[in-house]
């Protein structure tokens, strides 16, 4: 007679257990990072600091999964550094999905849908994950990239930088309107708008920014 043992990754109702969640994340993380390194051969990886918590689970289970998820990523990154010399660091992801990677304008309305980022200031339109990954990559060498900074501090600094730098003069996504989107943007309330033109940012060589979706 064949023996039977329960799958430790699932409970009796077919739901994933904390062990199952950890193994699933380990497998996905390994496949994604292996494919990335094989295809791009980067010198460094910049990753957003991920939050693995699930509101449907208890506080105890969320702590287990959170710790497990980060441990899995740390182990894989250490393996890549040992085998290929690829270094890595984390960046704070706050507002990277709402900030235009071209001109730096931050506005929640820049995300008309889950998959699209369409800047209301300069008109750039691209996949939201690509836009966020570019912002994460730039935060590698930026003071606002620290994982210890609060979201409020990052937003305030992003708004200040945008207003002080010279940015593209095109308004409202290049749709022919001259309205300044900052006037209806609560992030810029109390700030005095300024405008002019943007200087081109130079990309960092041999660098890959990664936005891992949960």
C-alpha cells in the first residue's frame, strides 16, 4: 500500500501555509533573478524594499512570511554575488510608481491604470513597471533612496526638487492644454510653481533596477 503524507506547503483546506509561501517566493525569486543576470549581465542590482505582508493573514503569519521573503531574497543575492560578482542594494520605493522617470513630476494621476504611467507634465507614456524601475535605479545614488526615510519626507523632497529644477515646459501631457497640473495636485499645495526646461539625465552604466511584483 502506498503511503501518504500531507503536503507541508498547504493546510487541510488546500490553502498555502507559511512554509508554502516561502517556498513559492524562493522559486519565483530564483527564476527571475537568474534570468535577469543571464540576459543582462549587470554589475549591480537595485531592488525596492518589498513588503510581503498580506492583509488577509494574521499578524503572526505576516511576520513569518515577511521575514522569510526577505531572507530568501538576501540568500539569492548573496549567491549571485559569490558566483558572478553582482552587487546589490535596496532602495526606498515610495512614490516611484507615481513619479515620471523622465521629468520627475510626481502625481497620483500619472497612473491612469495599473499598467500605464502617463505623465501629466511632460506627456511621457510607458509601462508603469518600467517607469518605476527606472526611478528605483536612480535612487541608488540619491539621498531620497534610503530605506529609512519616511514616505512624507520622500514626497516633500521630490516636490521640492521638481519645483527647483528646470523642467519641460509642455503642460498637461502634451494634449494642447496650458493648464498647470500642479494646481490640482495636493502634493504641491502651498508650493509656488516654477517652470522652464529639463536637462537630460545620464543613465548609470551596467546597472539594472528591479521591481519585483508580489
